[in-house]
C-alpha cells in the first residue's frame, strides 16, 4: 500500500497523493482521516471550508429527478481491482455484462476512487451545492459513508425495490448506527485487519504485543499507515474498545506504538506493498488485510498465514451509495438488488477475496471454488465475527487531530 518517501507537499492534489505514497491497498480504503493530509507534523487542509449539514428540506430539494424510465444507464464509481474480471480479458467484467444482458441497463464502470478523502475533496463542492457529480453510484468506506449520510449528500433507495439486499445482507451489517433504516448504503465488500506472518522465517505471531515486542522480530515487522487499523489493533491489545476510544486512550495507544518505533522493532509503516516483502521473507510479520493474505497464501509454496489476534480484529466495509443529485436511482436499485443475488455475490467474492456481505453466497461459492467456500476470511464464522471491532466514527475535527498525531509517530 504505501511505504512513502516524503517530498515536500505541493498545493495540487496529485502532489499530495505522491507525497503520501498511495499504493494498491490504499486504493481500497483511504489514506488519512478527516480531509487533512499530514506531512512533517504539519496539516494541509485538503478540502477547504468545513461542509454544512443539510436540513431535511434541503436534502429533498437536492435529490435529482429520476430519468431511469427513459435512460437505461448507470455511471458506477468504484475502487480499483474490486470486481470480477474475465480470465482472458481484464477489461471485461462478467457480472456487469450479465447485469446489462438481464436489464438492458448499460453500466459505465470507472475505477476512480483512489482514496476516501481524495474523492471527498473531488466531489464535495458539487454535492454541497446540489450539483451533479456525473455518478449514479459510488463506493465509500464506513467512516466516510457515515459522514456523507450525515451531511445529507446521498439519497435513499427504496427497500421495496431491493428485496435481495433486504433479505440477504449479513446480520452484522444491518441497521448500522448511521444507516438504521438500511436505505442509504449497501455494503459492497468487507474485510478484516489482523496479523500475517511468514512461516518460513518465523514462528506464529499470536498477539499485537508479540508483534511489537518479541525480540526475534526486531526490525522485521511492518504496521499499516491506515490509522484506524493500526491504532485500532493496538487499542484492542490494551483492552480498550476502538468503537468507544477516548482522547486519552488514543494517546496511550500512540505512546505504545511510538515505543516500538523508537526501539527499532517496527521497520516501517506500509500499505499493501507489505505483500512482496512478506512473501520474500524480508518481513517476518506485519499487520495485514485479510484479502491480501488470501492471495499470498494461494501462491505455490507459500507459508504466509493470517492470524486472528487473541485481542480481536478490526472490521470494515465499503458501501454502494447514490449521490443526492444522481438521476438514475431506479436503475441503481436494480444494480444493488442484482449484486445481492447470492450467485452473483459469490462470483465477485471469488475474484476479490474479501468478506462477502451476502447471505447465501457461501453455498453458491461451493459451485465456483469449494476451497474459497470454507475460507473464514471470505465467509467468517460466528466466532470470528464476535472478535471483530470497528473504529469509532470521528467528527471531521477529530479526524484531523487523530491523523496529525498518528503521522507524528510515523515520522512522516
């Protein structure tokens, strides 16, 4: 994901991205929190003035007129490498082709969400002013999805038009605090954050404390540049709930992390470029994402394994949402319902290897790949999910404060 060198920041968004060293797994989640990019201890606001929350009347006035009856199309923005592709042509996406064949709705699929904050900065002015962003569906991670729902920047979909979603979404993803009526966000994929180790170069690493202190691992580990994942796991190792973290607890977790940095235990903070180092044995162990480890473990001769830390895991989801000004709501409702067909969901999960949010997809997966159907990182059992935790939803001001503190520990 990222192991950045840090050139000076420029005002341009691309220079900010280059400075923060985005790489593939960052392309799945989002680099920094709260619309601020941080370098050398300083904060550069990426998004301008603080957005205003819309009143109910303003929300209603912003909703685009649905032209689905006469315009059979959808503009779909997603993260890179996050959908099934044809084995012989990576420009073809079989699930979308089948959707078009079934519904006659043409889908323009664009992999242009490279980072939650970057995307937020790109569309915020238009959404604040009720202007089209030329997208009918966008996929955002929980914490950013919560923010745009709260701001009134997305329109609700009709649960009556998405019966597969209503019936099949996993119980753990129902009635979330920021979408209690389940009509603003449909999870696209979910994932777990835990520990990965290479059995060729070290024995199993069972806890975050082992990772941060075991002498045989000194200088051979990496932690993630994703604040919510790394600090979340450290908080769990201290017996604290990331969903209820206080400022004092956050600071204590950073102090624990800083000790591991100062002692030389941590070689680097990284994105998913840990994959290559871990596979080669240059890293013995690291904090890692479940989907990445599945892909590494499938390689011939690999001894890379994913461990659920004894203290628990971090859990996240990316969500399909309809921007408020979008004009093809009914078409998107058909899309959401289609991807919550268990057979279609299994087809996508077999390609991307993250947690499938659809009940029934596990049975469908047995017809595609029986081994994946029993993989607990794609279809977690109740015991695994009971150990999964989410990070507290932060205000924009908290995001900036927590990100700046985290970056100071990184030495970025």
